[in-house]
C-alpha cells in the first residue's frame, strides 16, 4: 500500500500548477493521500478559495494517475484552501491579515468603488475572509454601496468593530460622520485616518484586505503605499483614451513606489464608452489584463441601493465578469506573494 501511495504521489508530481509553474507535490498542495481499494483519496489545498482552476486539476490528476498507476481506477479529490501570507506584512503590521490589495484609478468616475465592493463580495462568497477599507476619506461611497449607510461601528475596549455586509467587514468615514456635512482634512490628517482604519479596528483574521482608494496620485495612495506593505494594486479604467492615460499615471505611481501592479480592469465597456482601451494599456506595458466589466444600468442601481450586482444578479454578464475578476485577482495575488518568497511551499506559509 505504501508503495502504491508513492506511485500515486510520483504521478501527481507531473501535475503543474498553471499560475505558479511548479508541480503540486513540491508545492505541498497534495494532502492526506489514502488508498481505498482501487480509489486514491486526497485533498488539494489551493492558494485561494476563489481558484477557477479546479476542473484543470481534476483533469490533469486523472490523466496523471489513472493512466500511469496500475491498480488505481478512480480519484476522490477533496478541496481546501490556504491563502499565502504576504511576507512583507510580517513584522511591519500587527494585524492578522494575509494580503493587502489596493483598488485605484487615475481619475474619478470610472467605477473604482463599484469594482472594490463587488470584488470584496465575490471573494467572500468564494469562502475567503475579507475586509474592505474605504480610504476615500473625504468622499466615502462604500456605506451606500453596501446598503448600510446609517450604520455606526461599536467600540470594544480600544478597538472599533467593523460593520459587515454580504460577508465583508467594512470601515469608512461614512460610518463616522454626518452625511450632510463636508469632511475637510489636510494631508497629515488623511494619513492618520487611513492608519487608524488599519490599527484601531478589530478586523480579526483576514485573507484579503481590499482598500478602496480615492482617485488620482495624491496623499491617500502615497500614504498607503509608504506606510503599509501592499501586496499589489489593481488599476480601474474606462475604455476611452482620456481614462486610460490617467490610469497609466496611477499605475506608474505604484511602480515607482515598488508596489506590484496586479493588473488592469476595464470597467463600463460597451457601445457608449467603447472597449479595448484597458486591455491595450495592459498589453503595451506588460501588465496583466484582469478583465472587462460591461456597462450595465443594473450595476449602477446596485450601487445606489446597496445591492452589489455580484450578489444580487450574479448570472448577468456584469455579475459573471466580477466573479471572474475576483478569481484572477486572487490568483495574481498568490503568484506575486509566492514569487516574492521564492515560491515557498504552502506548508510553511503561516
């Protein structure tokens, strides 16, 4: 039996993880292998619960084992996930979160907060523990988009308790201010507010912290990038050239700050704004194209009425696009973290 186990593991070592380009055995993704009669039972531990590649693993594992290990006629595969920890966070931030992903844009009005909200909800629906910081301190939109605009966080000891909607933990100045009064702050105050949202909120353990930044290349994105170990940044743009040129400047800022650009999202694509600008930018600059979200009035309505389309209308083209986006973002984040750690096997990722 032990010899048969060794043969199965040897066969599985030919199965390559498509994103990391390493075999699933050396990455310690294969766990708890047992042989029961002519069936090999084992668990594959993915780098994200939002992994879109389960069918690829099933096909390749069957091909590797059934075709090459006599006596094994069936595989019984279970699934688990373990999001890698960004090693940059360890020692710099006393908060139990595995990765921090900024959602940014070069200009306003491109749907950045909509992307951030739907991304966070889609990751939570996949089974991840997700937090969302509304770092657009002066013009917070996340409370309305989450449907809890009148919410107020509780305080437990010295920590605020984040509000929760659609499985996502949320904090925003919109929960702390009079919605009819302007919030006026200078740069140092913005920096302090963003820092407090990380440090003074009881987030619990998180797989992904999504940070919705204000548009542009001003104080907030600079403070975030210089103060916290970002896993990477997502840049949101519309398809037209004026938006793409601003997106280029936003992405270039993160590169100058040594923050990986996880990729470009082309939002509001379709007849009105056209399509292709975001994809072209990604191709020209060697960045990942994370996906295209079609222009859809239901996305706008979802934001206005606190019903993110990825949860409220998941089978629409826009809902499907946001789910696909979450899978790509999670995969890209895992690749960036593991490459930075020289592809440390999952067994030693805390």
